[in-house]
């Protein structure tokens, strides 16, 4: 058995720290370093500039594993049933022949057995995303303290002005592309990490318990659930470390695509310049959107032909970010992270708000136009190929930054459920060792050794809070609440409006109660083929014949899907926080609301199962 190894995560270096890396942390970067009040879930939240924290050492999610118990009555933390394994260095060897039951009495999603990786699906013979096999797995051990020097991830549009950084980034990617095909650090093999976890290559075997028969295989899927943020954080962590190791610069950090601020709402130049010699360039991007000066639309429908001017798109983007990051209660973790996905659950239980927009829309905007031959949307617009575009990692660095901001600036808290904390993944590290990581160890970015460049956050300005439209002729419902059971499921091939009742428990709540628990609109039983681009917008108490835009409170949000290569039917749900929306519309006491769905892409291929309004269970 191989002995534990110690990667150099705490190595001190000062040789390459260009001016684009300020000493100030992102947590100091509220606009103007001033005070801003926002209504959040019926209460007011004061946003103050705060000092950078070494993660959240006082967060219950970061307590010693034995101090954290399941929030569900009668369940044990499976860690209480494990023997202690020596941690020697950063990784503790886990190949000592101890075949401990990874499930015990808890239900976290386990890391896959990569030696049993399969072709993604039967209808995709030839698409092999499986990694190199290994019989030795090292358990990741989180350092006790941050390294002396943190990697600082810069905004991609600023990096363009620092040729030394761009040169190192290009060199790192070029070296990664030059590695052998059997090297798990190779560029294509690293891209296939996303493919394998997203397209059905990995499964786990259900144990005999809870009445479930031993031997049932369940697919592992890291999208549309609470695994979305931690999986991609780990993916970037190892990818970044591989690049840094290849160029022998332990301070090298990936850039983040700053699409939440006007200066970053374009395809970053570092990925487009010098296409013949630039290893960051990818030919499989939308030809119209890569034209310099083309503004990224965070509400992109998946079809070109937008008639909005650039200023309107930018303002809509900022209002979208305000709504996504500030409109829901900071205690409602389902709306932010996504819905629980435990062992035995079907994949795709439901995405968080950032995953749908802007994450999915940016994927679709960057990939080739899927309405034109060959109709694929590659690279970014299809999950199996998304990691083949270097811009993928800059995109996900900014997605990760949203989690960072939500916790450090806006009062968000990580999930305390041990089924989330103990879910695990496998990645190859910079030394070609297969490493098992858990969600639990991903929560503190400073212990992981990185931070984000200070960048303005314009969307926190109250001026970008959506405002009510108050249409004079509100839509009459086409289907009454009493008829929902007979009218749904229904195909979404054109605009539909339904009246949805609000239970008494959501109508008579104090501001304190609203701040603690979000009222949510749930659209259930959403079904569609996985290889179809899908988007529909959701409005509350709006005019169905002329629905408003992201600048108006009536716009509740959108469902957006990034395509898979296979055509299996996906079944999921959309959950939208509506506490602030109803307050804005003066409808907080109403017995019902009218919900309108407007299909934007995938018309006629989407099934809607039904609607409900309820209190979020995720508190």
C-alpha cells in the first residue's frame, strides 16, 4: 500500500503576485464600502463591509465531525460508527483493506467506484468519459490552518491587462494539453471528469436497509441538487492545483468570469485573443457572442435574436443578480444550494436559484448556437463537453464566488445535514493520486488555500431591486385551483396561467417569521428529454399577453436546462422564493395568486405536473 503523501499546500512564495491581486479580500468589496439596507424575507438586512474571515470556523458545519449530528430525529451520524484512521499528512491512506460500510445509518451520496465506470449510456456507445483506474484511494485531510499565502483568483477581464499572468495561464493549459493520454491530469481527461459525473458514467449500489433490496444501482448526478456547489468547488480546486504544479507556481490561481458586473459581461478577451496560438481559445463557442463588445444576457433564452439594447441587458442582468442573491431568506438553503439528494433518491430533485440562472444561461450563451447545424450547443452548452472549454473553469469560479459572497457578505449559512456534509467525490490530484473528498471539507475556502480578488458588487445597490409593474388588467386564470388535478400534467407548448391557492399558514405571518422561513412557489413534475434545450419563465400576477421582464417584481424566475448528450427523460421541480415578491405586489394577504408560465425554448417537449405554494422545508 502506498504511504500517505503531503502536497505542498502551505509552501510560501512571493515570486509571482502581479498587481491584479490586491491584498484586500472580496469580503471588503461592497459598493463604495458603504451601508446598504435590503428587505430579505420580510426583514431588513444591513450589509456592512467586513473583514475577510478564515472561512467560517464558528459555523456548525465546520465543527469536529463527531460534534455534528443529523438534523433528522432518530438518525446517527455515520462518522460515529467509523473507526479512527490515521491521517498522516494531507491525505490518510484508505486502501488498508478496511471495507467499512460507508452508508452506516446515514444516507450521503458515496464517492463512485471509478473501476466500475461505464460508458455514459447505451445510446451513446463510444462516448467514454471514464478516468484511469486505481486501487489506491487517499482520504483528503483538511489543513488545520490556512497556508501562509493564499491563491487569489482574479477577475478575468482584469487579467487581460497583466501579460505575465496570461502567459503563465496559457503555459499551464498548454502543458496540461501536452500530457499523455493515460495521464489523469491531461486536459481531455480533466474535461471528462465533468462528463463522467454528469452523463451517467458513475453509479453506487444501494445497501440492504430501509426496505431497499441490496444490489440496486443508482446513478450519481451532481447537478440540480445540493451537490452542485461542493462538487464544482472540488473540481476547480484540483484543476487549479494541477495547473499550478505544472508551471511550478504554487500561487497560481484560476480567473473568475465576472459576469455579475458590467465590466465582465462579455466573453473575456484572454480566452479569445490570438486564436491560432492561444491554448485558452475554443472554436466551439457561439460565433455571434464571441464578437468583441457583445453583452452577455444572463436571461438568455437559448435563441439569438434579442432585440434589447446593451444598456437594458446590463440593467436586467444586475436586477437578476439582486433578485437571485438578495430576495430570499438567508436561512432557506434549498433556494440557494438546491434540494436534498440522498442515497436512494432519484437524481435531479431540484436546483438552487443560481444554478438555474445565471449558471445554466451562461453555459448556453457560451456554447455554439444550438438552433443551427449541427444543433449540439457544444462545448459549453452540453454537459458532457463543457469542461473542454477553458472558459468553463472561469465561469464556475464565479459561481463558486457566489457561494463565497452568500456566506461572507449576506448572512448565508451552510447546510448542517450530515447527508450533505458526508457526501463524497473522487478526483485525481496534481501527483496523479486518487483522492476522496467530502462536502464537509469544502466549506472553508481559506483552509483550501484560495481567495477572490476584490471586485465591485454593483447589484447590491437598492436601485437594482426589481419594482412592481402593477398591471391594470391582471390575467384571469385559465385553470382554477380546483381543476388542477384534472388539467395537469399538461404539455407546455404555449403560455398558460393558473390560479394557485395560498394556504392560511403562509398568509398570516409576522416579519420575523418571514425572515426565518421562505414562502415558495413549487412547480412539480417538470419532465423533458435531457438532450433538449429548455427554458420557461415564471410570472406572478402579471399580464400573460405581455409579460414583464427581470426589472419587474412580477417576474418570479425561470427554469433553465443545460443539455445532456443522452435523451433520457429528466423529471424534476422548480422552487422559487416569493416572500419579497408578494410583499412588493401587495399580495402577502391574498388567498391565491395567478401563476403564468411562458415557454422560451423547448416548447411542446416540456410536461408540467402541477403547482403549490408552501413554506420552505429547508430551514
